[in-house]
C-alpha cells in the first residue's frame, strides 16, 4: 500500500485506544461511552460530563451545539460501521467541545421515532447511520427544516437543503480486497459473505469480484447476500459452506453477519478480509482472539472521518445540504494494515495492491462496477 495511506491507518490503530469506543486493549466494548439505551423508545443517552475543553464549546444561539447519532440496527460496539460512526462522534466531542448523544436502534420500525426524539430535544445535527435509514431521514428532515441532518451510505437526488449525504466508493475498497484475495488463494476459489443486498454491500461484493478477476480472470468468486447485518451464526454457516466448496480466502461485508463469517473461517484456518474498520482490531481484539493471524486486511470505509467532517462544518457554520463522496482519491477508502499476517503475504501481492490503490486514486484504474 502507499506509505501515506498505510501511515494514516497505523496512526489510527495507535489512536483508537484513546477513543471512547474502545478499551485500553481495544476490545469491541466501548469503555468511556455513555450508557447505551436498552430500548429504542428510551430517551437519547446522555452525553458524558463535559471536559474542560467544553468550556469554550461552539454555540448555536448561545447554547452548546448538540449532535445526536442514531445507529442502524446494531450496537455502537459492533466492530463495523455503527462503531466507526460513533468513534467519529466521540472525536468531535473531544476535539470540538460539542454535546453528544446516541440511540441504538432495535428494529427498522424505530427509525422515525428515534430521529424525532433528537429533534424534539433541540439537537442541531442528527446523523443516521446506514442506507436503510434513507426514507426515515428524509421524512425527518422535511418535518424539521431548521435542523441539520446527515446520513451515512445514502445520497438524495435531488439533494435536500438540510441533509448531507455521506457516501463511499465501496467498489474501490472491495476491488482492493479482491486483488489481495486473488493474490493469496492457492485453490483458485475465493468467497464473500455479504449482508442485506443493498447498494453499498453490492458495490463491495462486485468490486471484490472484479478486483480478483483483474489478477486472475479464471478465479472462482463465490458470494452470498444474507438478509441481516446482525446474524453472526448465519454468516459463520455461509463461510463454512464456502470452505467446503474449496474457498481459501473469505471476505466478510455485512456488519456482524460478515464478521461472524470471517471469524469462523479464520478459526478454521482460512485467510479472511474484514470490512469497514480494521477488524483485526475489533473482531479479532487486537490479535488476542483465535484466528487473528488469518485476517490479512480489511476493506476500510473512513466513516469516522466522514462523521467528524460534517460535524466540523456545523461547528464552523459552513454546513450545506448535498452529497460528499469518500474514495481512494481522498483516502476515504482503502485497505487496513496486514497486521499479524504481514510475513505470510508475498511481496508480489503487496505490490499488486499498491498498484491498484495508486491507479484507483489517480483514475487510471476503474472497478467496472455498475449497479442496475
């Protein structure tokens, strides 16, 4: 990988323990987070007590800016995109002196009321996490035109004046994962365990397939979509099924479902690739979990940076509706470090990934992914 990007990811790995979403040994359970709500109908969780930095906090109409985060179904310590969004929120609290709160959604039917809770309490920015919240965020923004909103993994056409859509080039991250997988397979068969078949997940899996075939057109790429982002058992079952069919590298791109898949595969001795965050740090607990030596990288989406960016714009008074794309060119996507698997990855594979990353960033390489 390019040294600047790898350095950025290394610094992230070193900084993560300082974030409220992670413990000193980087377990998946946040230690400095406000207590999570146990039911989606509960009031938003109160933010931690203000630090000294908050005494000079930015204000809106003389009051401290308040930012609320509504997760997709799942937890803020899920090891993937909900957690990354939460980490961006915590960074904003620490660096910008804002007030924060979050709600962990229990079911999709709770999206509307969770968003409205923050609106009713006068929050200045409300962030929804996930493509599936698209309709709910739009409805909330139209009901509350004086409140700013942001949504991860969704963009509106036409744009809404008070909503920032945050989207990522998942196909580029998946493409890099595919290049790595095809460079590592001995059997000529690789696989991917996806979550719900929505555009971000489709882009990951199709990019993975195309990246692999750029290395070896004859590689057999098996993939499945599972209609849940939280079913680790079904993810594990799918991964073991692929192993039985000869797959020796498995990519998990489906929240906890994908994480369950790669965890099971790694414990069975198969190379795996994570998604969204560096799952060596989260799912494999910084190398202390079984199979940690088998995770060769993760296809990363810098959701934390995106969340911090949009909050900074609210603080600065420069927030505007529209869409912002994070891709290889602005280091919004890429691959994580090789971690404990570093010595097992041939230099030729590393060089292929580096070449692909450089090409995606400068436009000389395209993923060829086009959704219907």
